[in-house]
C-alpha cells in the first residue's frame, strides 16, 4: 500500500510523534522511508546547498541520527536536507520523487497561531497529490 513514505521533520520535539507512529507502520507494510528536513535559516535560504552554518550542520546530524533509528529497526531509510521555505520545498520534493504517503507532525495550535504556524502542513496537504498523514504532537 505505502511502498515509500516521506516523513517531514522540523528538528523539534514534535518530530517524535510522527517518527514513533511511522516506525511500526513502515515495518508492517515493508515500506522505505525518506526523511526530509528543510533548513530555513538565513544561510540556508540565501546559499541553499552551499550554505555553511551551525544550523545546517546540526540539521544534517539530526537527520543521520533519525535515519539510524529507522535502520536499527530494519526499516530502509534515506535522508535529504533541502533549503528554503519548508512548504514549498516539501511540495517540490513530492513532485520530483516518488512516494505514496507524506507523514508530518503538526503543532496543534489554534486560532491565530494556527494560521501562522500551521501554514506548512496546510499548504502541503492541499498541494500534493498523495495522501498526507498529519499527526498532532502532544
């Protein structure tokens, strides 16, 4: 059903919800997992893949750590670090790569903060042609 799952990560504690949800799902369905983080700091937005900053180094290390978690459980995983506006880059990734499901944690904000902080999840949900699993982090 889901041969390839894209898991978007924002390198915050909210990631744990989607990581822990996808691990058993990927094992059950024998899925491959792609872990994507979009670096969106000043250097990342300005220089893209040529950016050299502490943020980019920390993001790459974080992705490697999460990939190791999946691989330790026998789940094939790969990582990709993108640069720029998260919603735009996630949609581009889905358009360029084959995946059957996009999985992401949401922050569960309400009201005005939902309009601002829920932008990435909402935009991805409405702009991709594959199912999107959004799991509210608690």
